[in-house]
């Protein structure tokens, strides 16, 4: 990874659709730390977090319309329900792939979540609500939410 960072002009450590790999923050140099190796690449951690509704509409436009080869495109609510079901299936998969690439390599399984930012910055630890409840109990979401806040607070 260090070689990649040194060789490439860009410094990306995470993509948009997967959980942010929290362990990458260990590569962050701390100001005032003279013990760091000067050959170590300087990494600056930044992100943008859009309003959840804007992000959902954008994901729908990109994945549900523009990059959907189906003749009949789903409406927004149909697409969101499908994504929610995919996220639930992904979360319950025996491989626990809801944290990473999704069932059968479907990295978009979690993209329709209204709480995508918490899921992303909690290392994918935020569970999906059951179809009957439509919401999580505080003992289910509080830990992942706190982890997401701690993760984002370490960004530059």
C-alpha cells in the first residue's frame, strides 16, 4: 500500500460504495510527531457527506436509471425497496459480506440505505433493520453511530 501511495499522484484509500477501512487511519501522520519516518507518504483524510436524501436520489439516478440496462426502469420507491432487501440479504449472508463486497460480489448491496454514512464510517457494522420494524433499537445503532463519529473526527 505504501508503495502504491508513493507511486501514484492521487491518494485514495477508500472508494465511495464500501465501508471506510478504519485501519487506514493508522497511516495518518500526526502533527508534531518527530519519530515518523520522513519517507512515509503524507496522507490527508478528507470526505464529503451529502444530505442523505440527495445521496439516495443521486444513487438512484446513477444506478437505477443511467447504468441500468433494463428496458423498464424502476421508480425511486421500487428501487429503494429493492436495495433495502438486497442490503438485508447481504447483511444476513453466511459470509457476513455486508461489511465489504456484498452477496456474490454485489458491492452495491448497501447503497440504498438511508443511514449509509453511519454504515460506511462504522466499518460496515450498522445492521439493517428488519422488514417489520423499519428501525433499529438504540442498542443496535448506538455503537456503530459512535464509531462513525470517532472515525470522522480523525479526518483532517
